């Protein structure tokens, strides 16, 4: 319903509560689809709901921090796995 811009004043606070716990929470489609739906909300809504916009910014900041923190361990794991099993990066 968020993707269809329906009942946003009621649904977005609920969605943001879930996203604060897990920024990649799934709706019905794929990992991160809830955040994707929230990010697609019209600018007009955000201009009238600045408190919720700030909550979205907090979710995005937390997700970006986690991705930065995980970048090096992920690359270290991938490099080890490629070396250990003679796999190329595309495999």
C-alpha cells in the first residue's frame, strides 16, 4: 500500500518502526522492498511530514554505516574464498 501511496500517515510510522529494527526488512517481494517502497513516497508527502522524513534519514544513515563497516570483512571473506577454492570473482 505504501508503494501505491495509500494511507501513508498511518502506514509509514509502522514501516519506519520495522526499518529501524531491520533496514532491509522484506514486505512481500524481496529483501529491502519495504525500504524501497518508502523511498518511493512522493516529495509532497515528505514536505508535509518532516518528522517522518527525519526518521527515514536515520534509517538510511544506519544502513550506510553498516555497509561501510561490513565492506572490508566482506571483501576479506571473498578474497579468502576465491584463494581457497580457486574461483574467479565472477563464479
